[in-house]
């Protein structure tokens, strides 16, 4: 899994030690154990365990052996009772605990207190804290934020906004596209715009990617949203938080890919495909236009319809339905 230095994008707001957690979320705590005291410098996921970090853990029956520099926040008794977790806090609302702790730990762009410093260069605003190769072409009215890296030979066209992103070499990003915007993460138990989870991950776009006009690519919640090498995204495409798109993808206009979907290499999507979240799509998959994908798809599949099924089965179904009308 690709790693990045979080405080390049999200400066530390407050130094919090493992023993301070109970002060910040005292109204949410059911019980608490803190055998090791250390300052928290990051946030972990099950994909990447980082030292001196928080880990929000609410998946049942997940086996994990943690070192003494990860503090678990959970709503599951099984994790609090695990003797392999020296530092663990059990709460009655893990989503609210996440929001309160992350908002205290980091400055992030959804907060009023987040500040960046920009230089005005050729009618665009470029953060003093970005890292852009000298031969990158940047159009008019662009906004490039803190921590952003853009590799050699890349072209950023007019009216593009890039934040919280690492972009490779020879990437083309077309007009009016937004990269690194906040993801749409929330709990169905706590609806309302004030309860949307802060996102402190990034977007990672690999080399030789082309992204069309008027696209939006949300940053990861904690880790990354990934667009891999040689992929092509048409105009008006939305890629949600934590999505991973493999190499050589070809995605036509108006597709929408929901959060935490994993897409393999050499995948082709026709226009207006919709993909549900938290599913896996294999390598060498072809998805016909206007399909609705609601479950995992195996390698080398060719699917169509809603819900998307094998395209041969879908065609037979269409023929049978037409015959009934005759």
C-alpha cells in the first residue's frame, strides 16, 4: 500500500497523548485501558498500521496483534477484552469519536481554522507548500493546495482545483476538474451535514493518466484514492473516497464509482455505469453502458444491465421479455 506523510497535507493542530483521549471524548467512553503512554502522530487502518497512531476498529471477528504504540478506539467488547491490545478505549459511538478526535488532532480543509498560503502565478494560485516540477504546465484560474506534488511533464488545464494529492509524471487533467475534494462519509445513524466524517487521506494519481473535464475525485478517508498507470477517465466522472482503480482503465463519460470500490487492471466501462460501494471488480472486465454494478465481478467478465449480470444472460433476458410483448 502506498504511504505518504500526512502532515504535509494536514498540519498537526494539537499534540494528543494516548492518556489525553479520555479527556477529549469523555462523554462517549464506556471503558478505557491505557498501559502505554505516547504522543499520537498519525491514524492507522487495517491496511496500514502506523506507529504512534489511532486505530478505529468496528469490524467484528478481525484478528489483529497490535504493538504498544497503537491506541484502538472501538465499540466492540471483543476488542476491549483482547489482552493483545494494551491501549484500547471502548465508546458508545465510534463515528462521533472519530470526528471529535480527528478534528482536534489535525487542521484540514473542511475546518474554518485551516490556513494555506498561496502565490499568484500566471493567473493561478499555487500553495507555497506544494511541490511542482519546473516543466509542469498549469493553466488559468487553477488552485493547487498544500502538500500537492505534481510530476514531470504533467499538464493541468484551466480552472482545475487540486488539493491533498500526489500526481505522477505525464498526467493530463482537463478543465474544471477537482482532485482531492472531501469524501462523502457519514453514518446512517447520524445524518446531517455536521456529521460528515473529516477526510485526512489523499489522492494518488500514477504516471501517464488522463482525466477528462468536469471530473471529481475524492480523497481517501484515512489512506488513499488511487488511479493507476495509463488509465483514461472521460468527462463528467465521479470517483468517491478510497476507490482504487487499476492500470489501463478506460472509463467513459458520466460514470459514478462509490466509495471503497476496488477495480482491477484493464477494466472498460461504458457511459453512465454506476458502481455500488465496497465491492471488488476483477481484471479485464468489460461493463456495458448504463449498467448498475451491485456485487463483486470476477476476472475476465463481460457484464450488462441492472443489476449487472453476464452479458449473454442479459441479452437472453431482453429477448425473452420482448417475445412476451409480441
